[in-house]
C-alpha cells in the first residue's frame, strides 16, 4: 500500500480528459485504416500498436508525473544509452542506422527519446525557473540538449534532430526565457541560416550528405529534379489533388493511385498524408488536420491548468512535438517544405513512434488529473 502511494495519488475522475483520449483514438483508427489501405500487410501491426499504445497510455496516466520526475537524471541517462546503443548494435537500412532489432520487432530509440527528453527538461526548467535566462543555465541547457541531438544527427537522422530541437526550444520559451535573449538569438540565427543555405547548395560543400543536399536543391529547383529527389513530392501533391472533395475511397484499385502505381516508396510512413488526401479527399484531410489541431489545443489547455511549471512544460512539450511533427510531415507531403522523413503523429506506420506518443499523452492526462487549485 505504501508503494502504491509513491506511484499514484487520489485522483478525481472528473479531472480525467476523456475528450483528449477520444480524439487520439479517433485519429489512430483513421491511421490504422489508411495504413492498411497503403500497405495491407502492415495494418495488423498498426492495430496492435494502437491497442498497446492505449493500454500504456491508461497506465501512465495514473502514474504521478512528479514521482517520475524524481528520476529525471536516470531518464536522461537512458536516452544517452539508447541513442549510443543504436550506433553500436543498430541495423543499417539504406545508409542510416536508426533501429535496433529486438527479434520480434524493431525499436527506434530516437522516437522514445523525444518523450523522455520532454520529461527531463520539464524537471530541469522547473529547477531553474528563477534563473532560466541566466548565462550559466542556458549553457547547461544547450550542452544537455546538444549531446542527444548530436547522437541523433549522426545516425543520420536530420529531420528528427530538427523536430526535437524545435520542441526543446519551445519548452524553454514556455519556461520563461527572456524576450531579449530570444531577439538576440534571432538576430544571429537568421543571417547564419542564410549563410548556411548559400554554402550547402554549392557543388563541393562538406556540411551535408549528398542526399540531404539534393533534397534542398530539389525543393529550390523541382523541375530540374523532377525524376529524382522531387519525384515523390510531385506525385504526393498530384495524389492529394486527385482526391478532390471526398476522395477515391479506401482500398481502391485505381491503377493510377500512388500506392498501386508505386509512385511513392513506403507510402505508409512519411507520405501517409498523400494517401489520406487521395483516398479520403479534402474532407478527410481536413478531418485529420482538425483532429491533430484539437489534440494540440487539448494538451495546451491541460498545461494552462497544471499545478506547477513541470506540468506545464510536459503538456506544452508533448503538444508542441505533435504540432511540429504534423506541420513538417504535411508540409513535405504538400511540397511546402523540403523532403524529409518525419512520421505523421498517430497516423503513420511505426510502432515505436505510435506507442511513444501514447506515453506522452498519458503524462499529459496525469498532469490533468492534478489541476491547479484556485483559492
């Protein structure tokens, strides 16, 4: 009995965010259907991932997040060990080492690391709430961010690195980072970004790998790379447009569809939104976007009522991660951003990503079970 009190608290059912649970499950059901339509052989695995994710979410939602945050350095150490292990014993697929083969399935440490880093930095920011804009604190924050980000980027996995970095930046901003510092960083970062882009498009640049450079060049000059790096994005836009208002329907046998004509490789993952647009049309695409937006808003609303800074950071971190990943994924599928591989939350195939996001939602639900008490 004493042990259970350490893990949980006497929650009130009225504080449980069933609306958030329903939104996540609805989006996941759409994901299972669309993944099955894109690649029928992956549907059962996605369904298993969804069921497992829901169970894990329910369990995590009852575990006191304050108790978990007591082990925040252990969480950080776990991230470093996992990301280091994937570089040593991970499987190399198409030139990238991002997965560990567990025998019965593959595990992608970078996906779980996002959630664990959100928990770690939620505690870190709360511990430094009074001096969050101090030079020493910012240096520590940058170094602690830099180690896992460096391990992810050398996999190589630049897209996940960018997504994680943006989430960590959002978290420290929510934690109270001074506007003056943000303005200074932007004044430095904007010209550096321009210089960086001007260098990486040069023929003999050494900063990016050749395939990464080609993706940027394909975004700038899509006609020149129409049969190469821009091929998938071009077909993705055509597929989304061909769905028109209501789409062609799930599991359609149209030979000109992106899945049946093999116009997009691995459509069940990074380009799943192309399948959504083609088969569910404009209406289905809007429903998916609306569900993602509502999930992000629900996370933010829970964060606004959190009893402490750590709770607010967890909610904003998880909501921000979902929002950032969604924006990047849909931006790539609609050719608004250069081609980069980021899964669409709760929709794209990938058990590690799916279950990890459910874990994140579980912690948001637990924050919601411990709302701020107003006098």
